């Protein structure tokens, strides 16, 4: 099951659940969907987020300190699904919180909440036997990360087993904003297409890590199906008053789709 993107490119919006609060995360997600986000990635906060840069690390620390749990994240996932039936909804997590919760229980509860898929950021496809089994059992889409350094046999395996979309990392390293897109992203997507097929036909490819401006989104539109925006939105939430965060995020998302003519002025 591939997730659908109604825009070109689609927008995948990452939120650290529980920052500034679990209820406000729900409100931000709904505002983001209404502003044009195709997919919401609900990030489960973790005390040791090694793949994340300082912005998301701080958000995770704040959410963990407030007692945000896997159960709480799945609860608001259910509330988001009930309020916005057609939006894409992905649970984004490290493996450790899933193991603590219990793989089978996690799969059951994520499916019951109405999630479309799951991305376990530190799960590699070669070690994903139980993950794939549980996702297939309950009908959830397993999503994998592909990096510029991924060898061809790994990209082949990812394309074989992934559903929903493939998350292509625009550069090697941790999450965080960047000034410009690297050529690595386009080259990686071109490699992935060897196994997934052309845009609009095969499994969609979303590009993330560092996307933060309308110019970045326009660049991604030239070679990929969707752009993933994470750190830029999490930082915006960090700088906003909690009650103002949903509207602030909505304005930012609308601004990511500036007309192409405006980008060349």
C-alpha cells in the first residue's frame, strides 16, 4: 500500500509528539493537514535520539520530561485519524520504545489507532524480520530509510519490502536544517527508481533531512515525489507560544508551496 500524495511534491510533516504537549501536538497535526500536509509523521520521543540533530533532540527531551509515552502517542494518533480520515499518518520511532511496549502490542495498537504505516528509524531492512511480520499481520506499511551510502543490494531489499513510501535521506549525518540541497539526494532517488519504477508509477520516494524552505521543496519536486520537513517545524514550535503553534505551523506549511514564479524573483 503506497501512501498517496495529492500535491507535487507531497509534503510529509514530522512532529515530536508531546512537545509542547500531547494535546497541542494533536492540534498542530490537524492544522498542518488543513494547511496542505499530505502525511503526518508522529515522532515518539526517545531519550537517546542518536540520528537527530539538536532541535529534535531538545524536543524529545522536553516531551520525555513531560511523561509522553508510546500509549499517549498512539492515543492522539487515533484522535487525528478520527478527525481527518484521508490524511496519511505514520508512527515514527526508534526501536527501543517499540521493544519496551512490545512488538505485537505496538502493531495492534498502531493499527487500531488508524495509522497507515510505521518508520523505525534505526531498523535496517536486513534485520527487519519481526518488524515486517508484525506490519504485514495488521496491514501497516513498513517504511525504511535509504541513504546515499546504501549499497545497491540494500536499496533492492528496501524496494522489495517497503510500503507507503521510501524515505531517502538527502545527506549522511543527523537531522537538521541546511542552506541548500545536495546533489546526493537526486542521485540517490535516481538509484532507488531502478527498483521502484518512475515517479507516479512505483512506490513513492520522499526526501528528507534538512528541507526547510520553499526553494528546497521546489528542488525536491524536480526528482522526488515528496519532501519531508522536520527540524524546521520542530524549531518553529519551540519558538512559538504553545497556543499559537498550530496557526504558526499552518502558515509555514502554506508558505512552502509558493508559486514557482515567486522563487525566481
